[in-house]
């Protein structure tokens, strides 16, 4: 056994997930699967208005109901500290601070009983009276509080206004996107237990270390006395990146009762309790020369946000880096409304930006009479547009050219309404995408034993993306052993600290830490003076050791701050063909080609699965998904899977996915995150295809039949 890369690398091979058998056998424990001895069950009391104040709460009927152990409202709940700011810059107002109602479905109480059914029945008995006010639900409502430049990220390069005035050709269009709900299939669950002053929480989260730090701060205990467990998560899509109030309330109830308490959200509560992609409106102005060179980009965006919420999901952050253009200006605002707190939904900000920018570029291509692919190539950013540094890797040109070839783009008639298939108008459109580099520090502990088996331990969690598998695959590759000789332990904050599974940043940070640990382990083995050809088992036996361990660490943000490279995230190009029934206005995606530059792949199968998942969500965003708010109550009127439309098998054609590019020069493993890039270009590619098919430019997502009739 060696401690160097094997001659035939395991990286990239499409091996099956190592946790796959457990999942299909029902043996993988999700938060809702955990039950503790003596646990009670909780249900939430939620507001039935969106704006106003609570004037009276009567708990007596609920407290007298069968099996009820505890009813907590703001009137009798113990005080806790405000939620702290997380390293995502995200915090929100604690509901129990006063009697204010900020949105429909706000958690205003928790009922704990012997069974879940008893708790839910008793929760309906809590009587609440309100002084209701008309809710503020619309971006254009003059009563909305507008927050200018909320994160200080507004930017200016050159003189965009002057360049627009002098441009040969301009586009000035406004694009809107309705609110979208993450609502993964797995209902969010918290099981909280105080054990001799130590808090143990099973929680549906993508960010266990943040939950630990937040609960420790709110309940006044040291972080070392809080343990958060999440070995498997049944889908998050960003919903698990914030601390939600149901987790705090369950923890509070468990401490008050001194016994474990379990809370499982209902499906309607998922639509008002765990975040969503905010509704947004963007004005995109482009200026170009007659030969298609961009001279100006002016991007103005406004997005909804909950009242009392601070969420950094800036739409315009990627605009200055998208294309080679000397004059760029961005400005963003937040409109605080009586809606549930927003969240991080797959590729937050980037989905919104690319829908506007890539649609506007398609409009510009039409005005100029230039092919949309050619227009993008003419404005290709060979170096970072602001710093001038060379990219750590960028195969976007290859994404465009390979995608066009695989799709058959050259055979496209550029004239709108030029192609029919029976009763259908057929259109083809494309868009490109980028996603910013993101990472946080990560630590792993790597051990090998006398049998040559390895154990990797870190506090990260696998949200279904394949983290167990790629960690084992990389470790086996670095140590020169088989994948089935590697055991991976995740989802426990008692393990070495790791960042969230979000922002497409975990795989890179974790891989770099594993490589660092393997190198440190190799140095320790070398100091044991191994003999030529000696196995680890023999080496450890000679030295009387059962195992040998080493710690690895990565701090990619610190490294990015000092490198001479412009650290790149992933890139993509998506090509779509749609069929539109002219009489019914129904849009169907017929073909979809995505070409991805994701750096070095850990596992081609899990990588492809990530792009498939993102693509399916992109189809939903383009054609189906939108939360409908009742204008009188602020309730999400379609807050069930029977009413909220998402892409299903019949909406998704066979997907052609290709990976291009090579290892990234910045990341020690050469990888780039893939969790979000797959969704980014899908909606604009479909919207551009709809325009090509019908001649109508739909600038409002989702593209529903009423907008085409």
C-alpha cells in the first residue's frame, strides 16, 4: 500500500453511491426517523393574519386537552437571546420579542403532548385575537420599506450612463420572477433533548455548525455543550441554511419539560416556515456597438424580503464579472413585505441575474442580427473584467461551442415563428451561466488502521449530493486503497468543524482538507521508516500502533485573497428546444443540452446527477413554479404539493449533459462546485426558445399559458 495517487486514478469514475443501499433499504436515518426514549411531540400555533398585533392569547382550552404537557406562547415563554449573525450574514427577528405579526403562518406558540395527534388537536384550541392591519405584499406597494444597497455591494466601473447614451444599439427591458418555494420532499424535523445540561439536537439542516452556534448563543450555553446531528438530509435546496424558529421553539420546550421533544412540520408549514426564493424585478439596460461589442451594462434590481429579516442573496453581485465590458453599474434594493422570511434557494441571486442578463442579450442579438452564441463569444471575458487577473480555470468558450455542436445550433433558422411541427411552434434558445467561487474553512480527521482501512471524520453533512461517496473516493485515491476500505462519518458537530453544504462550496473545501490530511498522514508514515513494499499493517504492527491519524485543514478564502489568479467557480451553457401550442399556450421542453465546466470531477455519476437535478428545477422555475399569495390574508394559497406546480417526469425530456474543461489551478484537488450551476441558465434558455418559437418576448417567470394566449 502506498500513500500517493494510484496509477489509475479513482477520481472521476462513476462509482455507485456508498450510501445507496442504505437509502433504498430505508436504513439511512433522516431527522424524522429519530425517536428518543420518553419523547413528547410538538405542534405549532401559527398566525392567521399577515400584519398586525396579538391582542389576546387564551391557552386554557389547549392546556386542558388530553395528553397536553405544555403550551408556550410569548406570554409565558422563557426569554432567549436574539439569533446571532451567522457567517452567511443572515439573521432574522425573533418572533417572541413582542406581540407583532409579520407574516401569515408566523409561529406564535408551541404545544407539546404525548402524541403528535394530541399536540396538533390541542394547537387548534389555542384562541388568538388580533388587531389586524392590511398586509404589504407587493413590491410596488408604497407602504413597503425600501432598503437601498442592503449589503454595500452596489458597484460602478467606468461610466455606464454615458456609454449607454453613446451606444449604437440599446436594450432596456424589465424582467420579473415570482416567489418560488424550496419545499423539499422531506418534512423539516427537530428532535431536541437536554442531557445533563448538554443539548443534543437532530435537525433538518444543511449547516449544523451554524445551528450549534446559534442555539448556544440563544440559550446561553457553551458551544461545546451543543451537539447537532444530521447524518442524512432528504433534500434542502438551500432551505436548510438558516436557523428557523421551529428549531428554537422545540429546543425551548424540551428544556422546559426536561424531556425530549420532537416536532415535524406539516406540508403547508413548509411553505411558510423554511424560506423561499424572493419575488424580484430587474431592469437591465445594455449598450453595444453595431458589431456587437458591449459598451455598457446597467443593472437595477429589487427583491422582496420579510420584515425584520437580513438575508444576503444579492442578485447583481455577478453582473460585473459576466462579460468583457468597460462600463458597468449595478444597484440593488430590498422591499420589506409581510411575507415569510426568505431563504437561500438553489443558486440564490444567480438564477435571477442570469434570467435578466441572458434574456436581454438575446434581445440585443435580435436587434443586431447577430447569432446569440456569436454575440456571447464576441464579449467573452478572457480575464477577470475587474481585476484583470487570469482565471484559475475557464472553459466557458468550450461550453458554448461544444453545446452548439451537440445541439445542432448551426441548423437553426434565426427568424422567430420559422419552424413548425404539426400544430406546434418550435423554438430554440440558449444562455450561458457562471457561478461565483465560494468556500469556507474545513477540517477533517483521517485515520488508517492495521487492516489498511481508512476513517474520515468531519462535521459536514450530505444533503443527497453524494458527499459520503466523493469523500471516500478521494481518500481511497490519495491513499492507494479501495473505496470499500474507507469509512466516512459526517453530520455531527462533535466531529472536526466543517462548513455548510451550500453555495457549491463544500466539495472543494472538504476535498482540499482531505488532501491536506492525507499528506500529513503520509509524512507521519514516512517518519516510521517503512521498508520497501511494506504494508501499513506491517508498519503499524512493528511500531505497536493500532492506527495512525492526522488532521487536515483547508482555508480557501484566505488562499483566494492572496493568489495571483481570479478564482473561478463553474461555468455552463444551456441550449433548449421548446414546442408551443399556439392555441392553448402550453409550452413543452423537447430537448435540452447543458455543457458544464466544473473543474476536475470527483465522480462523473454524482456530478451528472447534480446537473440533472438543477436542470429539472430550472424547468420548473421557467414554466411552473410560483407561490400565490392571497391578497387579503397573505396566506400562500397554493401551499401544498397538490397546488404548487413543479416539474415532474412528463415535463422533463432526455437531458444531454456534457462536462468540459480540466482541473482548476486554484483548488488543490482541481474541483469546482456543481450543486447550483445546473439550474442557472435553464430558465433564460427556455424563455429565449419561447421567443424564437412565438415571436413573443415573455419577461415574467414562470411562463404560463395565460401569458402566451
